[in-house]
C-alpha cells in the first residue's frame, strides 16, 4: 500500500449519517486494497500523481470565517442565482441563500428527511464503477456529507443554482471531499453552476469532487463547471451523468491549470432520444497541468452527442485530452461528433490528445478529430496589415479561439463573467487585452 | 507617395517580380491590369509586408521612407492599406473588436487619442451604412460566414475607417455583381482626395467604368510593360494581353 493510499484511508471521517455508513465503508475497503495508477496505467499515462503524494493532509481545514468578501470574485454579474457556498469544504450558511427556488429542493445529506434519503440512496454511486474511477471511490470512502439538488417533475426552474467551492491557503495541507447529487425529474428544467475557485495562488488543498447528474425522461439541464482554482491547488474530480429518454444535457466546462488537475466527465445515454452538448476549454500556463478525460457511453439507439473541447497551452504547461465515444451493440442511429483543437503558444508547451471511437453498431454517424497547431501566420498577417501589433494580434487570436465556445453558452452572463477573467491569462498588460474585454 | 524602382521579389524561392517600376503621386489613381500569374497580387503583398514575400532587389519609398525598413504593422500605421483579394475569416474575434483595435493602432501612430467605445460605435455604424452592410456584421466574427461580396465590402469599410494615404485594392471587384460593384466604386470615389492615392489591381476593365483612373499599367511577367491613360484599359478589353506579353 502506497503512502498516499494509507493516508487516504486514515483521512476517512469517523462521523457520518448512519444511512451512509455501509456505502462509505465498502468503498473504504475497496480503496485500501487498491494501488495508485502509474504511468503504465493507460488512463493515467500522461498525468503524474506525485504532487498529490507529497502532501501530508488533514481531513478537514480549520473552520473558515464566513467572510463575504471572499466570494466577491465568484459573483456572476447580471445572473440572479440561488447561491450555496462552501469554504474549504465547509458549508457556509451565512453566505448561502436560504429561500429555495420554486420547484427545487436543496438539502445537505446530513439534513435529509426519509424520502430524500431514499432518493439519495437510489442514485448515489449508481453511475460509475469503482474499478475505473478510483478517485470517485475515494470520494465515497470520504463521504460524510454532500449536497442533494432535486428539481421537481414538470417544473421549469428559471433561477440557476450556483455552488461555490472556495479554497483558502492554510498552514497545513488539507483534503476536501465534495459531493453533489443532482436529480432532474421528468420534464423538469434546471441550471446548475459548479464554481471552484481559490482565494490566492498559495494553495495546499486537495479537492476530490464527484458530481452525479441524473436526468429523467424529457429532463433538461444546463450544467456549468468552472475550475478557476489557481496555481498550487490540486483537484481530482469526476462528473457522471445519466440521461433518460429524450433528456437533454448541455454542459460547459472550463479549467484553468494548476499543479494537478484531473477531470473525468462521463455521460451515459440510457434512454432513447437523449441529447448531450458537451463543450470545454482548458488553459494551463507556466508549469501547470490539466487533464480532461471524457467518455460518452451510447448504450441505447437514437441518441446524439456533440462534444467540442478547445485548449490553449502556454509556457511549459501540459494539457491532456482523452475523448472516448463508446457506441454499444444495438445503439443504432447514434449521432456522435467529437472535436478537440489545441493551440500551443510556446515551444515548450505540450498537449497529449487522443480521441477514441469504439463502435459496435453499424448504422451510426460518427466523426472525431483532433488538431494541435500554433497561431496561424496568415491570420496574424491580416491583423498586422491593419496596424495591430503582433503581440496584441496574438492575444486577440488566442482569445478568439476559445471565445467561439464562450459565445455559445446558454447563459450569456456566464460568458461575460469569464471573458475578462480569461483575457487576463493571455497578457498581463491591459493594453493588450483592451479590445477583447 | 509611392516610388518603386527596379523591384524584384520572390515567393518560395521563385522570382515573381522582375524589375518593376512605378511612381504614384498624391491624389492619383493607378490601375494595374494584367493576365493571371503576372505578379499583381504579389506586388500587393510585398508592399504590405507579408511574410514569405521577399524583395530581393530594388527600392521602394513610401512617403519618403524606405518601405522595407518597416514591419507590416508599421506600414499600416504609416498609412498603407491593402484590401485583400481573399480576406481571412477569424471566428471568435468580432468585427467590432477587430476594427477598433486597428483604428486605435493607427490613431495612436498619428498621435491621436483612442476613441471611446460610443464614439467608435457611431463611426462604425456610419461606415456600415456607407458600404451597405447590416449593423449585425459588426457583432459577427471577422468575415465569418460572410459571402464573397460581403467580405469585399468589409474590406472597404476598414479602408474608410482607417483613412490611409495609400490604398491598394487587390481584385476587390472580382466576384461582385453590378450592384456590389457600384457600392465599392462609390466608396472608393468618396474617399478620393488630393492627399490620398489608390492602386487598383484588377483583371477587368469593368471596374474602371466606375472608378476613373489617372493611369493604367499592364503588368506582365513581373514587369510593367505598358502604361497609358484610361483608354489603354479599353484597348486591352478589345485586344487582350497577348500582344503585350509577347513584347515583354
């Protein structure tokens, strides 16, 4: 047993709601018998876990003071959200909204009533297997609390729910297990924004997050997952979605780089006619690392997937993108498109991209493509020929490359929120970004 | 304005311009005509400073300065403008952002302050109207999904906003219907002034019915082989280029 595995087992909480005990214990047993992936493990070939192993983690941070100024940078202008705030893994009642949006039920696991417990038990952990998602199993083992969001049948909940998870820097490293279970019932429509951020660059937290999205028949969910944590934070996370008949998931994900960021996104088409739009952007710089592993399981016929990920990798950063589409036998009339484009802005930047199609049905439409390129000289020349400096042209072109995806997000306020934040990544000098913000 | 002496230029190691001479004075409109492959577009890109279009011999002075001492962006800031034959599409960068960046860069070079966004929006809307483009085109990605004619009108709009001293139009008329051609011609004619010069690169005499040139030159095999007034264009229309090419 490696040091980290041993440490992780000891980090498991001793107190938890009694109905979670069995679930947590079996995962703890599973975890204690596992070994950490190495470079020989295909799914972890390009992502080292060493940064994780160097930490000596406490299983909880010191209780944070509920300082409203801390979440100021995470507020999205013009968007009237129902806000739930966690700081260093601890729920902040004082900073969170309490009036439930109509048609929604938001409850912490610890406060769940009997009916809610039944519902949580039915869905928790139902969308992933531990063998392939070791760190999701660790999240199980660490379970002491979680958040259950239920959107009731036949209701359209206009107000987005924003879950802010903020980390601060503390004297000793600490770990966080974040768990979110979203249930969108039949013909309901909702918006969920998962917003991860840190207060500064000096981070020593390890966040292990698992989000489960359960979409019943004809349900519709707009899902955003913003990974805006800085430099020194470590995040290993998983999103597992299950789509019922004619359900529709629109998910937009963004990840700035950090010391170690690994994000698994798994979409399971379980009911016929389901549709998924999955768009993502990653922007590691300096020595940072981002790894997106996406997997779309087409288990039934007549489902569609449209997946677009774009990355800009600068300095000595590394990005990994692995996009798998798996079309099961019998999943006829599937339409699945995957595109991954990468822009390298330095000679030392690295991207490892691998689209994977596995098709076991013969009447399907599938396409995938991956490109890695530097800034197009022909486009650059057009800017120069209009008097725009090379440096500003490069910033504008880089920004435009991802702005195409920002322009497509359903809630324009989120695009507007992200633009200036991302523009800053391309140039410290505001003169270089003044025309794009 | 522009003085080209014995210009030789290469693209990918192949010599395209082979001793070209041209004098353009302030306020003049010059038309350069010539068969395919004679070097017309190359001339535009060599003057605008495109990478890979290399002058190997000769001298070009622009407003008294040595043109080849300047980078592409400096040439533009000093008042040289090339309307592209094939403008590129830049999704993700809005036309508005692009235009403002260009106008600010040029104004900055002239020592003028940057326009605030309200003032600029007003200017850009007027320019849209002048080239008969809907204002929605300001919000769209640069040239993204524009038709051929819309791209050409977008080039003309840039010309109007940047107010260059010398505008080179590289086959801005090709692929246009009569109505669009009229819009382009009206735009160019409205920009004519004693201080501004134009070089119109074109295949067809048609454009010159709308924009009357002071001089017409025939470019063949990398050199100006004949110069004259606008009647030369009419003669070319009748006789083709063959009689001049054999003389070249």
